[in-house]
C-alpha cells in the first residue's frame, strides 16, 4: 500500500507542532496579521471626540461610530457612578492614549484606570439597546438617562 504524504507538515497523522510555528512560517504571519487587524477594529471607535447627529428628537451627541451618547443623572461632574452591570448596559465612551479633548469636552478617570469622554464634566455613555445610528431608545430610561446634547 502506498503512503500518502500530507500537503503541509502541520497536517496528517503525525502533527509536527514545532515546525508549524517556526519563525517565518506562513501560519505565524497569518496569525500576526489577523491579530493586528482585530486590535485595529476593536479600538477604531475609541479615539475620536463626540460629534453631532440629527435624530427624531433633535440634534444629539454621538460617538465616532455614529451611535447616540447619553448622560447619567447619578453622575457628578468629573465622576462616573456607572460600573459593573450598569456599565454593561451603558458602555462608557472610552478614550485612547493621546486623545486631546477640546472644550466643552474633557476626559475623566474611571475607577478601573480607563479614561472616559465627558461633556461639561458629565461622563458620556452608549446604550446597548440602540441598534443603529440615530436611535435614541435610551432617552429617559429609569428616569435617570438623558440624551447628550451639543
């Protein structure tokens, strides 16, 4: 019976693990490029200052992804009080290293060490139930969440 040789040294009955991850191997290059692309996509919406968008409720602030921003009545200027489950439902608009806000925008320090965008000192948040740009479904939730206005 004739023995069939696998097309790649990484395939077949005898998996050659060290060879598959050798320096310069295409698999390593593909993994590195894929990881770099993922990091770039994950951080793409973090850096830009809020913008203004038109909605059915008038002009509101939005993140660089076009999604509506909100303020939380339980916050104080310069201080976020939205953590844990609150932050899962109302993700903070996080800043990147090197962001340089211009008045009336600023960056505040969160307890977890991240920085969050704020307008007039009030932290800015997204609402997880907004599905598309221009949605304002978070306005008035619990009597504590308001649209962030320009």
